[in-house]
């Protein structure tokens, strides 16, 4: 053996050994208990981040542990198409070449993104291998595989048949920059300073209120005054109730406006009088529905003002806001402006762009019938969440969950299988590329007067159907005069069926044997996005929850405790640590650095410590081999026949090993990974190396001492293997040069380590 463990020499060699041995391959074996983990699918076009490394380290630990315990283990790998995120990444590449998505028809754009993803997909797979993940690569699933698309669309068809799907105009979180809607949980809320403009709304018919011919309304969005329909006060505001008998003029359009009462009005904000913009504010939208108010949209889907804004048509919101303030000033209708007003702004969770609450027709799922059973299985303890204190977040989310908008206005994803007859739905809004590569927009009824349906369909970019459009749900085109919905399913809708799509639902042998899975391991932040939806779909489609346990790991933060961010310059790349310290040190360093599901700072000191530990156990093996060679004796395999020859220190170390095995098992059963890793570390370093190894150097009965040491050391290697698989396997291969049975498939140490007649079992 070399003087030091060289991870760069051993890691790829060892991984090839494991793959060739067939150790990763899952088998349906009715004589064994199954144990299944599904790898949460990373982005196919991305690269592994530190959170991915922690996830892989924990899941590989569990799979190796159960494999060594004799379970028939399955760990399924795969990657997510990550619809919105991947499309945005591809669009950045287009911009570098002076192009945009609008230069392509829908089909061509999809194919280009597909080629981009397939080209980059191997990068993430190589990183998963680099981490030592013992996944069954034969079971690899990509979220846009045909088998996935079939299951996802079949689920949608079943939901529709069960009357759990509907289309409706709805106030959605829309990002004009990204061109898609976001669920509430995908919206970030940031604090920002914006001008708070105090606008005068004239009182009609030359009347006055308390000596003034106007009321003042404070707003950060003066540009939406163009479509304001009403003013409002709080019914508890006695000082302003007289305003109910007045009418007002819209300061930009001159149209008459009434004032209404509603408790949503915050009497402490501005002047206590607010304007109502039903099409662009969630509270105003709800008030409008409650009071039967008219809803008028100001913005197009590209975030520009429409014709209702008079001279500002076609302007982006920020420019329109500034120009609106100028118009109001010219009319003498600005009382004052608070330039330092701080408020909370909604932005999209990816690009940080301002969210525009917008009325759009969307596909929705009624969640009440789905979420109730998914909530009950956790309440009753049929599905357990670790750590226990994370359950509160789950319960709160399940109570608060509203109907789920599942459609996204992006190309990259699974297309919703809905079709519209163009003769029956002449008001479909279409954007397409003509044969001359011109962008054409209009209603399909008008467009068909000039263009053939074949040309429209071939160049189709987007289709926007109004709420009352007549459609058919079908995976095949139902007739010649039909166009398909261009919206795709929300990524969480398709990934919410991951336990089903990976295992071959509904009738594969794998599904029948390995479902339900044993544990879902993921970060706590996607508990509502993903975990709840897998429970909902699993129970809805199979009657069984898709997993028995849920372990939620904490987020890895930068070394200074802040969240990692490119803008802060504190992002930690796994590549640097993998190259410098090796996969084992990075894996177990992260595992031992976390505190049972809580967020933690990147534990560089732990990674260094376990790099040193790898060299320590390597040197222990070198010492053992050297001592055995120097003794020039046949060192006996440890067995009960040696009991009478044991000294107190021998019995103590054997007893300590028994306690270590028991403690490691108990810790892993409770998902206390840091506790388990620290237990092995201290046993091997403090008790076995520092104490026992030193004590046997001068013993006369070297063959007995070395028999005990070898017995303890080899069982310790087995205990350590799930945590540090590469170095332990490299040592095992050095010790048993002629063995055809790698450490990865050896037996887990039992509490009956006396006797242990076959150390290579």
C-alpha cells in the first residue's frame, strides 16, 4: 500500500469496480425485503451544488447500509426537465448569439432545448457518479421520457374525468419577463423603496368634502389608475363615511367612480382611501368579485400597457409609471410624493423580476379532495416526518393550500393534452411565425382568412384560449381542424408523480415489489412544492402513500452563515472540494456538519478532519499488514476458541465495538446521521487507533493481538463504508487482493461479532 491514500487514483477505479460487480442493480427477490429510495431529480441541464451533494451523501449512506443488511435495495436515478429554469438558461444562450425564443416556432424551440439538455445531461450524471452514488443506472428516468409523459397525461385525464380540473380566468402571479405564471410558493417577497404618490381624485359635480374638491389616494402604482373602477374605505372609518354619497372622477380617464366600503382597506395606509384595480391586485380582485365590480386589464402578456392607457400604449411598466406621474403633475393632481416609502414587493423566485398580478385563463386542480387524505396519513403517523418538528410546516401548508394553477406559459415541459376546434373557437388568440418568418398575432378566426391552418400550426408559438373555450382532452389530435394547447404542466405537477413514473406504474414488477418506497430524503424547502404533491398523487392513484418516512435535511449555507448567492460571491462549488479532498471527505464532512435537519454553515473544518481521517484509517491498514508480515506467523481468524487467551484490553475493545454497532444502528434508524458518523469516527480514531493499537505494539502474543485488531478493524471498515465508500473499498481491495467480493456487498456487522468465523462474508 502507498504511504498515503490518493483519492484521485482510486475513486474512478473503485466506481468502475462497483458497476462491473452488479452491486447497484436492483432485483425483485421475494425472499428479501425491498428497500427503496428515489433520488430527487436534479436539473438535467445544471450542475451539482452543495445541497445536491448532501442529498446524495445521505441517500447513498442509507442504501449501502440496507444493502449490507441484506435488503433488496433500489435507488433510482434520474433528472428533471426543470421546465421554466431550463428554458431560461437556454434563452440566455440564445441572447449571446443575438437571438430570442421569438425567432422560433414552438416545435423548433422545443427541439433546440432538447438538444441542449441532452448535450449537458451527462455532466450531472458524471457528478452523481463522482460522488460514489450506488444508484441503479438501468432504472434511469428523465422527466420527458415517453413513459413519464404517458403517466403524467393519463393522470391529468383521470383528474379531468373526476371533475377535479377546470379552466377559469384567475388572478395569477405572472412574470412578463419569464412569460409564465407562478404558484404562491414560488413568489419571493422582498423589501424595497419606491415612490409613494399621493394622487388627487376630483369630486364630481363641483361638490366639496370638508372644503376640498378632491380626495387624496396614496399609491405606488399610479399607472394602473387608467383601469381603476372604484375607490374604497373601511366601514369602521367613521370620519370618511360621508364620502359614500359622493362620486369621483378618474384623474386620468375622467370617468366617474363610486366609493365602496370593505374591511380589507387598511385605515393606517396613506389617507385611508384606496383605489381599486381589480385586474392587477389580488385583494382588489377579491373585492371586485364580492361586490360585482367590472374587471379591466391594463397589461399585455409581455408586460406592456395596452390600448386602455391612451398615449402610454406599448410602454413597459416602469417607464409608464414615471410618465404617468408626469401626466398627473401636469394636471396638478399630485399632492406630494414620498420618495423613501419602503414596502414589500413580490418577485419571481428565479429571476427576481417584478410579479404582475394578472387575470389569465389557467388550468387548475381542485385540491380539497386530494389534500385531505394526504394530510391524514401524516396526522395518523402512517407517514412519519423527520425531524419531528418539521411536521408543523406540513400541517400548515396542507391547511392553507388553495386550488393549484398547473399550467405554465413555457415550451419546455409536458404539453397539456387539450385541443381546440378552430371553427368552434374563433376567438382563440394566436401568435405564430409565418412562412416568411414574420411574427403574426391575432384571433384564429381572422387569421384563417389570410393564412392556412397548416401554416399557423407549423409556425405556432402561443395559443391563448378564453375561459369559455370549448376543448377536448386527448393525447392524439382529435381532428384536422384542431390546435393543441401550448401551455405545459407545472414542473411540480410532473415531478409530483416521480414515485410512479420511476417505478413503472401501474403494473410493472418493479412497481408491485418496490412501491411504496421506504424513505423520501430531500431539503425542507420543497416540502410544500414537491413532497405534499407526491403524497396527494400517490394516494389518489394507488390508494397508498408513496413513502413511509420523510427525512428533511437542512440547507447548507456559506461559511459566513448567509445563504449562498452569486451576487454575494459566496457560492461554494463542490468541484473544488472533490478535487482537493475527495468525495469521502466532502460527503461525510457535510453529513457530520449538520444538526438533524437544521440549516448549517458549510463545514470546511469537518471536511479537512475527514480527509485526515481517510489517511488515518489507510495507515492503520498499512500498519496491520506490516505487523502481520513481520510476525511471520499465520494469524488466526478471530473465533470463540480464542476467548480464553484474551486480555482485558481485548475484551474491552470487543465490547466497545458491540456498543458502536448498536449506537450506529440506532442513530441511522432515527436518521441521526451526524451522530452515527461521529460515533464511528471517535471509535476508530480514539479507541482503536490511539488506545488499542498503541497497546498491542509491545505484546508478546502478537498473533492474538493482531487477530483481535484485524477483527475489529474489518468490522469497523464495514460500519464506515456507507459514509466513506471509496477509501474503505480501496483498503478492502488492498487487504483481500484475490477476493472477488467487494466490500459494498459484504454483510453489515451484527451484534453477534463473537464469533466471526468468516471476515470476508
